[in-house]
């Protein structure tokens, strides 16, 4: 999964900041905790062989915590060129989107609480298209995201619809 | 805001920041009349509950007068507190009786201005003016109601300022004179169109009403015994003369349904499309249509993002097609503007050219999509239904006490549906073609009701490739194109073709900035 994904152009993809793995891992933990708790509750309520449900839940949780964040991180990438941004993402369903800067309507740089803790940010480009009305690129260093925003803004000639 | 070169037009009264104006005085009359139907229901309730009292009628009349006075008073206040103001760079509308809301829309953002006339305002010669910005639906700025001349003046003004195209000096509503009719539907065409808009909506509505209001009927609609008793009277001999008569009855019911459906279709179509005229003037396209509610929509040529040619399974046999523009502005809920709802190909071709597009000739480089994608799609659909069918079959085999014919037939029905869906997927692939010319992308799909999408290469917003697990394994991808106001997706492109297509599209997209397009 680390090689450039299928459907790539010639240019190499940039990886996101490695702290993004931690963000994904913590989000995974937030998802896994209720799962394990529910399994534990069911374990007590149902007459299943002891430990069966819980062990399944723990395996799934371990995947969510250890394996999946890394693979998702590896599946993501971007390429920032002179006049366009290419964003690749998705483990199972891969999507590979290119937005020319000439089509950007407005730009968001957002930080969730987790992202802020690690100094990361999400860059979102909005276009006038009905499909891909907004294209998000998470897991950038906040300073990088701001710099990218400035560079894109310089490329957007006129702030007009 | 960039400075807009305002053409010098003899409209000194509205140049700069003019004083706020009110909408036409008669608007409140229209609003009162339009509010009357709302008074009917409470009135009926009052009449019904006071039917035995001596002053019942008088009370009812008093209450009715009160309701009407309330509605009119409210409408009057609303009229009094609605003002608009045309500035140098924007148009502002202030509304609200107690809580005031002011909305300002810069001319540059206005995609088009449409005039709409419902039945009642039409009697007074009033129009509703809508300023479409692409925000859609309730967020759009509108002014109800202005006199027809004021509406048209506003439209000309907005168009002059938003396009910033230097109009010839002394322009004053003379655009209208140089209009060229591109497409019109005479009554005969509208009626023919209606024939193809067969609709059983009325039957459904009547059925629903019958169910809701069956307490009003003198007999129980769903009371089977009652029906049997009634049928035992005149119906008994009907049953007696045997299957021939029953067949006649069934045919009669079908004929009745068919007639109702046909009439509904004709009536609805006539109400919507009556007097359809599409014209072209210096600024853009202008469409007028409608029997009761007359709409008048203007679409600037350069705002047309893509075209969509559609037809139906039946109407295509007679060679009828429809053409819509995909633009940022909304058209009564739909994200496209129908500019020729029911036309021959030779009538559509000039409109396509007038919109700055061209048709794909036979020499266009038409390509097919991946055969593997067709196979995957067909198999996925087949399995999605065949597996449940098989499971059900096993369950039925394990439970021999189930003898309902429906349950026994279910696996076969599911399997059959799966086969049909799989064939449909294959059939779709078989008829899918795309072509890239120097300026446009063509996507032709469907055979039962063929469709053609034409996108201008420079007006696309974004390009993305999406691959599911099977697609990655078999080397194909779906190409999604961001189009302002619409969406175009070509499934099952071989990866190499998809990349080449994306590269070429991006090359033409990056050559122009959005502001030069819209």
C-alpha cells in the first residue's frame, strides 16, 4: 500500500504529517471503546461461551487501533503543484481528486480539538461543482496548511463567483 | 468588489444609491386574495359547528370578515415594511414587520433574473422578480410583486451591471426588439407532449382521498360484505354471465385508467408548457412558458456549464427529445433549465450551437468503457439477489409446512429480478460511449431512454477518479466531474484511459480562471 496508488499520475505523492496516524488512532479508540463496552455488556447478558464476544471485540478494537490508522495514513497523500492540488484517499474505495486553483471558490483551514493537540490542520477547498463541492485534505501541519492556503489564494485571481 | 463599468443608460433615477422603494401597491391585494383559501377551512368548521344555532350564519359571516381583515391587514403591513433599493453595486431588500431582515446581493453574483406570474398577480399585471444566485430555493432573493414594466426594467438593469458589457448608448428596453425565436411550442405540440406525459398521479390522489374521506361516502369503501351485497343485486347477473363479461369489465377499468392518466398528463403539461417560447437576444436566452403561472427566465449564454439531452423510452420512437442547460441557477427546484422540453433533433441542434456548444459528429472519437466493469456490475447485481434467493430456497426446503404460493415463488422472483438487473447492467455498458473533442466532453448512455451529456472542458470544476476494490483489481475507475449546477460521471473507464482523460481535461481547465468563465 505504500507504493503510489493505482491511478496516479507520474508525480510522487506527498505523505501527510506522521502525527496524523496518532489522530487517526485516537479517533479509532473513540470508536473502539463503545464497541468493547457493548461486547462486555452482551457477554454478561447472553449465554454465549465465555470470552467469545469480548475476544472478537478486542481483536476488532486492536485492528482499529493498530492496523487501520496506519493503512489509512498510507493510503492518503497529496500533490501540490503550480496550479492544482491532487488529493488521494481511501482504503477500500480509493478516490483521487484534482482541483485546479483556478476553480477554487474559497478555502478553509480548520482544526479539530485532536488536530490542535498535535498541531495539525485540515485544508478544505470549495468549488462551484455540485460533485466535489468541497475537497478536504486533513493531516497537514497547521503552518503548512496556512502556507498552502496563501499560495492557493495568490493563484485565485479574483474573489468572484 | 471590483469596479464595474456601468454603461451609461438613461436611468438617472436609479443610478448610485437610490431611495428605497416599495413593491407595487397592489401586492397587498394579491396577497389578501391569495390568503382567502386559508380562510375557507376555519369558516367551514364554524358553519358546521353553529349550524343549529339561531345566529349561526351571522356568526360565521362575522368570523369570516374577521379572518379576511386579519389576512389583509397582515398583507398590508408586510407590503408597507418591504422595501428594495438598487445601488451601484448591489440590490438590497429589507423585509419584516417587526424583526427586520436586510439582504444585499452584489450584481456580480446574480446568475439570472426571472419573472414569474401566477394567476392572480397576472390579473393585476404584476410579476414576481427572482434574483438567482445559485444559493437555491428559499435563500434566493425575490420581490413580490412589481409591475411588469418595473420587473423588466430591474432585470435589464441587473443584467447590464452584472455582465458589465458596455451596452450601446441609449439602451432602454430595446433588447427585446432584437430577439430571435429559437424554439417555440404551438398548442398542438404541447398537446402531443402531454400525451407522452402519461401520469397516474391523479388516480393515486383520488385513491388517497377516498381512503382519507371514506366517512363521507354513503357506503363503506372497504367493507367487503357491503360490496358483496351490492353486487348481489345488479352484480349477481354480471357474475352469472361468466368470464367474458369479467374480461370486458377489466378492459373497461384499464381503459378508464388509461384515459385518466392521459388526461392528467395533457392537463399538467399544458399548464406548465403552454405558450413555450425560447428566444435569444444579445445577452442570453429567454424562456417564457406557463398557462396559469407564466414564468419568464433569462439565462446568460456564458453561464451555461453543460448540456443534457434526454428522451424517454416511448417518445424516442417518434424522435422526440428534450434539451436542458446545466447552470448554477435553479429552475423551480431542478438544477437545470429545460430549454426545449419536447423537440425534434433538428430543432435542438440550433439551440446547442447558440449556447456555444457543438454536437459530436460521427467522426468524433467515440470510446467504450471497460468490459470488465460491465461483467463486475452484472455479477454483483446477479449475486446480490441470487444469494438471498438461494438462502430462501433452503429455508423453504427445511420448512415444508409453508405452502403459501407467494412464498414458494419468491426465490424464483428474486432470481429472475437478479438476472434482469444483470442484463440491464450489461446493456448499459453496451450502449455507453464517451468522446473528447478539442472543446467538449461527450457522454452518451442508456438505450431504453438514451441520454447525452455535453460538458464544456474549460468549465469543469474538478476531476476525480474513484475505485472500489473490484475496480482496482480489474483496472478501471469511475470519473466524476464537478460541474457547477450538475454532475457528470463516467463509470468503468480503463485506468489508462481515465488518466489520459483527466490529464487532458485538467490541461484545459487550468488554462482559464473561473472568473473568466462565469
